[in-house]
């Protein structure tokens, strides 16, 4: 058994023509170049919503349009193949099914589905007509034509034909066999018990058997189709092949081709008459199709566990075609009519999910007696050769193992030494961390103490500056008072000098000698003291604005400057009072001398009052 790899299911869409006069306008279009089917919403959507139009459609059709009006937004789907109404079943066969048939003849399993609503053309695509054969007759013809041309291999072909009606399996080639059972076979997988397998040798035999089975297939006339299939049909072709020279004793390949024509999905509202039998059939059909869609959804999501194959006999039989050992393609037939919009949309959504499902097909083959013996001998020879190679390389492996063990021991010792060194470094780092922590605590304490000292020094500095400002204000007031006294003294001296000058004039007029008038002599210069004070202030401000590095030194300098300022201020006050006292004494002395001058001229001072 040789593996072929994973392959996705190929999906084909076939859109049939409108069925006049039962169907209204088209609402789906296709683009064959891009394999896309899309809604024609430009004008047909508005017509579809116009339920008041005088069209020939029934009330049921108009209600259907209104019910699905919300889904009329733009819809577009892309698939592997798209075929329009002008395409033929033969064209679909050659492009979609023929590659699977060739690989089935090479030992692969293959499955071709027909899926779609009732009246969409599934059975027509599968069976066709004598003039325009469908997928099934074209596949059978291809199989026997290939068998005839193959001169190297010999083939055996069997067919079975069954239907699944109301969840019961009926044998169409043996009409008496109904409600057959499904079982699991360890070698063949899922098989149907007691189903008739008819061996065939020609194309005509198969067509006769197919027609015989079709005569026993369940069809029924409904309100929407005069010949509607009420069951799923499964036409199976089993092929066995082996080289002619081996006569069945060499490699034998076997494969199975499943040609599945599913019953059409229907809505119960589509039946004009509520026939109990028809409603029951539609219920079974919809249930099995729902389970099929559910299985496809699970596989499309990438889930591999709890796939509900057993919920339906259809999915159980076809489990290998859905995520298993089989090539597969699904041909979905749809209607372009607006009245079938929802069914077509549902089919396209199912097909869109199905094209993501992956299968794992591989060639199915077994060994005959001769091939099995030769295979065993070849395997024995290969095993002996492998054993010899293993024995030869054993010594090299042992030597290599010893070398690696020595290297491992050396590396482990180095790792142990590194671990010890790392532990020592870690211990040293811990001690350093402790020292750093202690230093940080000391530094933080010193910073706190320095902050306190700085606050205290700033406070002292503020007090000194406040005292200096107060003393400066007092000095300004004293200077103003001194200037006032000087002005008074100056006016007094000037008045006395004028008086003395007039006395001298009287003395001269009287024939006496004039008296010398002394000129005032001020030896006090306040500017000198002012310069001294300004120099002192500058000195204090300069020293205070540059804080010393040592707190004790700063205290000493501050104390010295305060003392110097206090001494200088006391000296200035003493000089001021001395000057004032000297000026007062000189004033008294000048007054005394004036009186002496007056007395010396024997005049009465009252005689001179008018002169002053």
C-alpha cells in the first residue's frame, strides 16, 4: 500500500436553464473564466421583492420571496469548476470525473456525489439519456475501454446498486432484499450485509443492470416534479487487477468507485397537498442531508474526533469518501431562478464548505502467494544486510559512546567547578550587598544631619540679615537727625556771623578796632563713616553668600562678623555723639565770645536788637 498524500474534495457547480413557465427570472450568474457564481442584484432583486406585481407565480412563491428578502445582499462563490446551462454532461465527465476513473483503475478508491435541490438536474447529470449519457454510463464505458487496451494486467469487475429510502437500505439488483444492515469489516471497512454483487464483463451488461435497478428505484410524482426521486442511490463498481504473468499470485490491486445520486432537498411548504407519505419521505431525506452537511462542517473545521458518521446510514457507508481513503468530487446542481434563491444559496454554502475537506487516498493492494513469498525473501535479505551493517557499525558506536561518556564526565566536572565558583561569587556578592547597605544607611544619616545643620545655619543667617537691616534702618535715621542738627547749627553759626559782622561795622563806626570772627571748622566727615559701613556690609554679604565647607568654620565666621559689626556700630555711635557734643560746645563758646565782644564795647545788647 503506497501513500498518495492528502487531497481536497473537488467541487463542481452546474447551473441548469429556467423551467418555463413555472419559474420566474434568473437571479444567479456565472463567470467561467474565474469559476465564480454570483447574484445578479442590479435589477432582479427589486423584481424579486415586488410581491404586488401581476406575475404568474403563486401566493406561495411570493411569500417565499418575502421570507428570504433579507438574504438578497451580494453573494459570490468560487469553486473548482463552474458550468452554465449550455454545458453537457459529457463535458463535465471529461473535466471532473475522468481523472478519478483513471486513478480508480490504478488502485485508488473514488466517489462522485450528485447534490442539489429537487428538479435541479442531479439524476439527469448522473444518468443522462441514450443520446446524451451522464456521468455513470460515461464512467463505465471508460473503465471497460481501458481494460480492453491494457494487455499487461487482468481485471475483474463487480457492481452493486442500492437505494436508501426512509433510512432503509434496499437492494435494487435483488428487489426482495430490503432493510439491509451495515457492519464493520476489519479488512474491507464498512460493508453492507447480503447485498448482491454482480460480476460483469462488458459495458452493455452494466447498462442493463443499471436500467433494471432504476425500474425498482422509488420515484413519486409531486407538486413540484412529475418524476421525483424519493431515495438516495449508490452505484458501486469494485475492480480487482493484477499482472497477467503472475496469474493472481503477485500483487493484487483493488478499488471501489461510488457513484452517488442524492435525493433532492425540499421544504414541506412546497407541497400543495399535505400527503402523509410525501411528508415522511421528505423528512427522512432532509434529515440524512442535514447529517451529511453536519459531517462536512465538522471536517471543514479540521476536527478529526467525534465525526457523526453513524447518525445516518448514508454517511456511514460513505465515511471513506468524507475525510478517508478515497478521491472525491461533488457535483452540485442548482437553479438560477429567483423563486429558488434560498435553496440555491444553501447548496452553494454546502459546496463551499465541502471543498475544504481533505481526504487521504492511497493505493489499495495485497500480496498474492508468489508475491508474498518473494516479498518475504526480499525483506529477509534486507534485514540480513541491515543486521550486518549494524554489527559492523556496533564497534564504532561503542567507541563513540565511550568517547562521549568521557566528554560527558569532563563536562560534568567542569560544571561542578563552575557551580562552586558561582556559589563563592554569590556569597561574596551577598557580603558586598550588606556593606553597601550599611554605607547607604550611614550616608542617609549624614545627609539627614547635614540637612538639619543647613536648616539651622539658614535660620541663623536670616536672623543676622534681619538684625543687619534693622541696624541699617537705625543708621539712616541717625544720619537724618545728624543732618538736621548740622543744618540748624549752620543756620545758627551763619546768623551769629552776620550779627558779628554788623557789630564790627558798629565798632568801626565808633572808631574801635574790629574783632576777628572765627570761621567754623568741622572735622567730622560722615561720608568716611558711610564708606566704612558700606564696606562692612559688603564684607558680611559676601561671606554669608559663600557657605564654607565646614559647619563649625561657618559658625565661627558668622560669630566673628557679628562681633565686628557690633563693635563698628558702637564706634560709629560714639563718634556721632562726640561730634554732636563738640558742635554744641562750640556753639556755646561762640555765644559766650559774642557776649564778651559786646561787653567789651560797653554797649547794651538791647541797643542792637533792631539790627538782628
